[in-house]
C-alpha cells in the first residue's frame, strides 16, 4: 500500500461519522433538540460547586439565535 493514499481507513472514518449522525439525529430531535439549549439559556445544566468572587474581567453577552 502506498503511504500517500487515503485508503480504506479514511473512508471508513468518514462513513462512520455519517452513520453516527444519521443514527443520533432522530434521537436528538425526539428529545427536544434545540429546545433543550433554549430552555437552559445555551448552557448545560449544572449545580454551582463554588462561590465566585467579583471580577474586573468584562463579560461578553452571547447572541441568541
């Protein structure tokens, strides 16, 4: 096999990625998809584990699409 060719491994990974998206997409849509991120204000839900002190670093507001 020539070392410069993409070969079977390259296409196997591409096919695996496409198959993963194809299998995961119905589950994602069934569970609410984008609605989950809208409900959680585009942050994954988690409990606060520590208290933060005020900082002088300015915060950047995220745009909600």
